[in-house]
C-alpha cells in the first residue's frame, strides 16, 4: 500500500468516481468461478457478479439509493435506473426472489426507500417488501432471547448473533415498517439493536465483536475478533437507523436514542485512535497492526463518520479529519476501471484470529459500494455546510 496524500476532492471529481465505480460494480465478473458458493443441494450462488443476489448486492444498492437522493439530475437518474434494473432482472429470473435469509434481505432497504420516496410506484415491489418483512418477523429462525439468527445460504448458524445482521436485515425491516406503517416492525428493529449491542459490544474498547453464540454454558464471542468490516456495518447502521425512524418513531428524549448515540461515539473514538497513519485505512483486525489494511471497511467507517457528523450525533474537527483521511486512502485504492482494490472477500465467522488475516483480497461489489457511499456522504456533509 502506498501512502495516501491529503484529501484533494471536488464535487465534480467525486461524481466522476461514483460513475466510474457504478460501471465497475455492475461489470464485475467471477471469471474463474473462484468465488462461487456451492450449496449442498447443488445450487450455485454468484457472490461476486452483479447478476447474483447476496448481501454484497444489497450494499451496492444502498449506495445507489443514497447517491440518487443527492446527485445532479442526470447522475441521479442513472443510479436510480441501475438499482431498479437490478430488481427487474431478479424478478424476471424468479418473481419470488432469492431464497430468504438474513443476507438476501439486504436489497430491501433500497427498494423500500425508493418506494417511500415515490421514486417508483409498482405493486410488485410493495408485495415483495411486505412478503419479505413478514418472513423475517414470523419465519426467520430466532436465537435465545429472540435474536435474529444469522441464517445464510450456507449455514443456519444456530443461536448466532452477528453484527452484519443489523445492516443486512434490521435496517430493511425498519424502513419497511415506516413505508407500510407497521409499528410492530419498528419495535422489533429497536429490540434487535438493543440485543445485538448487549452481546456484541466489547466494553473495554467500544468496538464490536464479529459474533456471539448462545451455548449450554452461556455463550461466547467466538474468536473475540474485532473485525473491521463487521464494525463498519455498525458505524453506518446506527446513524442510518436513527435517520430512518426520525423523531416521529424515536423522539430526541428517548433513552434508546441516547444509548445508540453513546454506543456509536465510543466506537468512533476508538477508530480515530487506531487508524493507520500512513494509508488512512484500518487493519482488518482493528487492534492488530500485523493484519492487512482493508479498504471496504475503511470506506464504511468514513461514510458512517460523515453521517454521524451531518446528523449531529458527534461533533469535532478531529472526526472530520479522520473521515477525510480515510476517504483519501480509499480513493487511493480505486483502479482505472472503477474497481476498488484491497478489499477482503466475504468473511464468515472465524474460529481464530488468523482466519481473518488469511481471507483473500479481491474486487467485490461492496468495495465499490462502500467507496461510493463514503463519497456520497462527503458530498452531503459539504452540502450541509
């Protein structure tokens, strides 16, 4: 990794990069089949290419939605069309969508947000949002204490809570709750945030463990991994959740709001202290400088810090400096074809810390998506000024 220069960015250059990365993410292909997921029943899941349906695509769709809300007219229309074209493509493949699990729920934040903003009016999409939210409320396996069990394509992960779940499933559920006026969805989303905080926050650092498993002896946090990308889902999800609910569903004097803001601030304070000085990025194991620096998590941290600053959840020039330095480091990883380098592949729950250090580095849709999200949030905070 080369040393990142100080952030030197204009809105015009940010828009150029976003367009470049949008085209890059929709053209990513797994040409060798190395990153195909082979299930026991013979099903093959494309986790890398744009035609698949996984959490990776949900993150890309999140970035496209956020971009269309602020971009110039032509660029906004392009991002909206790219997102809706993905849903149309999936509907043609199967009008019931992908097999339902925690991760395949992730695209529904984008879809429900576009519906709520009246950017699209289509009964098919309302039906999909309704159907998937009802599934997660009533049919998703639960852990002890009613947690959303981190069920995926490959594994039911019995009695597992993962930090990824908040971004992949709880955020879409909250947004659908607002869209369809289902207070029970919003209440469930609030509970899931509290439960995941209870079991995944490392109280000594304020960072989040990758996962928790309820066991006969009580439970544990697996390898006690303070994994970067898992943490970035939290940095993004807390401001996003508070923004989705607004004062109507979570008043300013609500103790849950104060609790989540405090939780976020503690995490960000540690991120400021652990940022790599040379590259502006974070190590894939945040507290372990011998692990490689990773760009997608770093982009997520920048995006989340910008969001928190814009919403007034944190304040201070040092936070802005941290986010700007991270964004400069991420831009340093963008190739001429719009692909983002230094991205770790999709990462399951590791049995030990070495597992995280050994995860392959490859271009993935969420690399572009999180970089785009960081750029969009940089634009939004500048617009606010």
